[in-house]
C-alpha cells in the first residue's frame, strides 16, 4: 500500500514539473484549434439562408428560408461540391417558380455550377452561375454569367 502511494506521488510530481510548452497529444491540439463550424448561414448577396454541412472533402448547402408560396410548389436550391485543391467545385440543383406571360406559374428545374473558394467558420465565399437568358415556357437556360457570393454565419 505504501509502495502504491509512493508511485502515485512520484508520478504526480513528475507531471507537475513538466513545462506548459510540453507537447500535447495530437488530438488535444486539433480540438483546441478547431472552432465549431456553424450550420446556419445567410447570404450577404441575396439574403437567402442555408443549412451548410461540411463532411471531409464534401460541402452541401440547402436553402432554408424559401418563400411560403414557392415552398408550397416545392421550390429548392441544393448545392453540393467536393474539394479540388484549395477550392470546392460542384453544382446547385434548383427548382424555382417562373411566371409565364398568361400569369400562370411554372416550376423550372436547372443545374448550375457552384464553387467555394474560401471556407472558414466566419465566412464562406465563392461564385456561381447566374441566369442571363432564360425561357420560362421551356425552362431552357439560354445564357449564364458568373456571380460572386459571400455568406456569414446566421446569428
């Protein structure tokens, strides 16, 4: 019993004499540096809110604040991209309402390029294809451009 107490005391003394700069296990260092990644984001460009998930080399984003009338019709924006070097390259799958000349609403699906060039717990920036020419009657994308975006965590 005395021997166990002496061993515990010696181990305690040895641990307390280690300097604060002594290396910590790799897992402890990573946990201390890694800030939690927010899941709710707001586009500073459009005001749309997204649920963002980062899973290794894959990022997904889903539009959350879909207007009620569009939501009733099934509107969505779902983006997915994979890491490619320092960027994430992928596609946004979109289903949004389009007003026809007779006043009727048609739901048009489309797929547009989507890229993230900066990803941190404080900011997400990138770019995506924007519609420059679109035929609502046929849901045909005739011309696209490129537009930057910037997202911040939703408070």
